[in-house]
C-alpha cells in the first residue's frame, strides 16, 4: 500500500506522491481500472431528419454528420457582460463493468440537459484474448496496470459510449495501460512514445469490430480521428512530453495538469491547459484536488474498503467539497470548474453519491436562474476560442476567490469593447 500525505497539495508534480494523489490507477481494482444564456447554452438537436451514415474502416465507427444535442454556436462576451459559470464533469476510463454507473450518470445528465466528457481508455474496447495487440512504451507487450474488461463489459462499454456521443457528450481519451510507476511510467515517455500510445488508443476504438469479431452491435457513430481533441493522462503524469505530440495532432486541450487553481486557464504550446483544481476540503486547513480519488486518498489513506461507519461523514465531506468549490467560483471570479471522476464503488460508492449530490446542486442553481453551463471540455474550449484575447487576459487577473473590482460591468467593459484599457485590479471576496 502506498503512503500519502494528509495534505491534498503535497507532491503534485512527479513521483509516487503525485501518482497517488493525482489520479486513478494506483488503487488496485479488477478490470476497471438566468437560466444559462440562450446564445450559447440551450441544446439544439440536429436539424436533419435522416442523418447520412458512412462506415469508416472496418465498420467499427461511422460518420453520421454533426453531433446531436450541441449548444448553439458560442459568441464573444459583450462589453461589461458577466461571464457564465462553466462546470465540466469528466470521467477517467469510462468503462461499464456491470455496476451501472455509466448509464446512471448518462441518465442524470439527460435529466438536466447537461453534457460531460468521457475519457475512454482504449484497452476497454480490446478483448483480453487480443491483449498482445497492445505494445505499450517501456513495458512488455500486452501489459497493463488496469485490468482488461470481460467481453460482456466491452460490449456494455460500446453501448454506453455510443449512447453518450448521441446524447451530446464528448469522447476523449485516457490512453491505454495506465502506467503510473516504475521504469515504464508514462512520466518518462517521449513525445514519440506518446504518439504510439495515442495511435494505439485510437486504433482500438476504430477497430473493435475486427478485434472482437462481433457483428451484432451497431458502429460507434463518430469519426474518432476528428472527434478526439483532448485527453487526461494516467495519474496526471507526463504532460510536458505529451503536449508537443498533442499539438502535432491538432488537439485543442489537455486536462492532465495536476494541482491547478480555480482561476481562468491559459494555453501551453497552443493547447488549452485545463487542470483539476484545488478546492476547499471541509474540516481541514488544506485543499483537495477536485477528483473522487483524491477525496479517497485523504479520507482513508488509499483504502478502498475502510470501516463502513466512516462512510456517511466522508460522503458529506466529499459532496460539500465539490459544492463549496462551485460556490467559490460562481460567487467570485467565475473561473471554470473542473471535476474528475471514475466509475468506481470505492468505500461503498460514497464518491459516486457525493458527485451526484454536487451535480444535482449545480443543476438546481442553473434551473433557478443562475448562468451556469454544464458542458464538456470540448464545448468549453469552443467558447474560449471565440473570446477576445483582451477579455481572457483580464479574466486571468482574478485570483482564486476574488471578485472583480467595481463589479463585472465595470471590470470587463473596456476589455470586451476596444480592448485597449488596462485591466482593473481585482478585489478580495468578502
């Protein structure tokens, strides 16, 4: 068992502490590894009635036209306009292993007309009988630090990924073997090795029909070469060497940076850097990373089956951490809020209940009139890419928990207009 600091921020950068506190695969687990502005937030179905379908490759995927249920095209903020509060719920691995968590959260998103990002592990579409097709960098052929799924669970994953895309969600990548430690760790991979890993992850998605031999399931309804525009690395390791490859591939964002803060993001090497964020951790003076695994690591020192009498308190603590992170952003600098999760039943499933509690809370705030947009990472960067550079630069002057001096109208009026006036200094939140 790994040991962990009780501080959510310690060691987030490299090494074993980073792997433990920052991500998903260090727990051993079998085989799983106003209402929002109508200009940019109201989902609209595709106008076509009979979508064109063009099989791709071996028929594992297909081109079906524009993705359904996407928001209206984003537009720049008007001078003095308050920015919306963006919230992105994302899922590492995105495999359905019979616990019903994938469809549970698809149902929740559909109920509230929200969108999410699913970072699919390519191996979750590769049968274990074909595992030697995977040639991971710096590791033996067929090796993986997450388990291969059973055929039944591969089929369930295909069904849910297909449904997710058709309901407007994004399918990103969590790569393949999830190597977080030792000589084969992703932390040491070169840009060329990252390219090999990405090509294989895409290949397992695009060739599941060949690799499984199944003909009774429908194709995935997207061209993954075009749809894939971002990912999250295992345990939030290796971003520096991944980014040059991501840029070559035309990716638009990366969600792998550890230990981010609740501020407006910037680009690295021309790619949006969208990290998990440090958020308040009720009952503690330190903050915790906005991911279920990090709640686990700080509450039960990496035990996934701690004494059950702790579960109610830990669930409340986790749910309130997510909610307080949302409130801090919404009531102050409106920085986008990123939450990461896994389809896991750690500690009795309390983290799934906590994230659903937070999801419901945020959705209710939106439904009561708050300008909140529950979107995928891709939809968020769509909005960022149409904003004036001067506006984004001004937003970045706001620190964590800081309100704009003089209110949003005064703060952004010049930046969103001519873009020549210097940004006004932010003020501390009350």
